């Protein structure tokens, strides 16, 4: 099934997603049954508003209608994802005997379970892995805290790990709890195009409150909506997400200006900048059998702009204008 609906939840936003995956992988239970993966994807794509992000769970069955390839006692299971955030929860389900997030019904015994990497170094999860995880030190967060700066980090659940765990070099927890405040605003558990604003307004309010408090030297804020709504393939919803994000970001930066601060605004990749699949040679949109543009639900390769400004930016800081393809 699709990563936003089956198996690959992250940051414990919605354990139902992981449970759907467990039922399919281990118990052989799913609302859809097919005799091949090709048939599954072809048929499920015909459902209203179907896309690869939210594809319904399915199992492959034999001629008798019995699920094949379910995880059994003494089996070997390898997760090939190298990125950690969406593998931690399913790893817990396979490794923890005292797991309580949902009823697994059956827990395979003698399982040989491994990840491509160790997805959480603090939890030592999973215990077995194919490639040692990267050892990242001297991150900006660690550097700033150790130099006496106070930090406020905030996002909603879908991106909370991006301003904490990932930002700190795949490290859970604080470097110095007395100097760091991490605020997670719970994301809505629904397809993001249904509520495209997500928690943009709440994140902005929390950021402005932190600025006004005078307690922090640095704020680290992540708006999830342009990326997460962009992944749904809904152009109308993505436009709304970007408009709301733009308005709220403007409010946040206005407060930075008012306080004489400096801001840096960037993205980690493209997504909402192009919402249609294109012919790689001509650049023209690809269309389906009915002549409709085919939605692009993946990241794009567009250069990422970086904006630096604010009332506190020194006049001596100059931006180069001779780099036409500059970007992250």
C-alpha cells in the first residue's frame, strides 16, 4: 500500500498506519486481494482519487485465495529503507516482545530481523543491520547550545523529527535541556489534501510567542504543508497550502523584523513547484487516457532558493548575483 496509509508512519503520528501494514505483511489480512502486484497496482489505481501515497492495503493470494509470503516463525526479514523516520515504528513491532501500540495477534518467533541501517542509535533499533549508521557530530544545534545560545524548535508531528532528531544528527533528545525547547503540534490524522492548511497557523502562533518571549537566541521552524500536501497530487489543495504558508511565514518574518532579528528561509527540496509529470525530453506534461494531466507526487529536482534578511542583517552582508544555477 501507499506510504501515507500503510506501514510507514513516522513520529508516532498514527499507529493505525503501521497496524494496517502488520496485518498485510504478517497476518495476510487486507481489504484487497490480488494474484500479482501488477494487478494490485493497476486495479487500485482505478479507485476514486487514488495515488501512490495513499494506495489501499492489499495482499497477494494464490489460486485458492490464501495470502502468500506472510511472515512466519523463523523467517528472515530485511527492511531496505536507508532513511530512518518511517522505519522506526515497524521495527518496534517486529523487535519488541512487549510491544503495546496495537494488538499484533501473532508475533513470529525466531525471526531474523534486520534493517538496512540502525534506524535509531539511541534505542539501538533494530539490533541487527547491514550498514553502520552515519556518525554525525558537531551539528549546528550542538555547536550553538555549547556556545551558550538558547534554541526553540517547533513543527507539527509530520516534520517534528526534521527540526529535532534529523537536525541533531539522528540523535534523540536534547543537547542541553536548560537551553532548548522543543514544541510538537499534533498533526491531523487524515489525508493532507482534506485539510491543506495543516498546522501552519498553530506553528506560526507558537513561533511568534517564542519570539516575543525574549527567551531564545535562535528559532528553528518547519512548515509541513507545501511538501505533505504536494505529495497528495492535488493541485487545488497544494495551492491553498502554499498560500496559507506564505501568509503565515510573512507574519513570522514581520515579527523577526520588529525585534531587529535576522531570518534565513529555505526548503530541503522541491515539490509543490511542479505538480505534473513531464516528458523528460520535451518537458511537456504527460496525460492519461482521458487527456488529464498526470499528477506528480514525488519531489522535484528544482534548485532550492535561500532567502536571508531581516532588520538585524548587517549592511556589509552582500549576496552574489553571478550564480544563475545557485541553490541547495
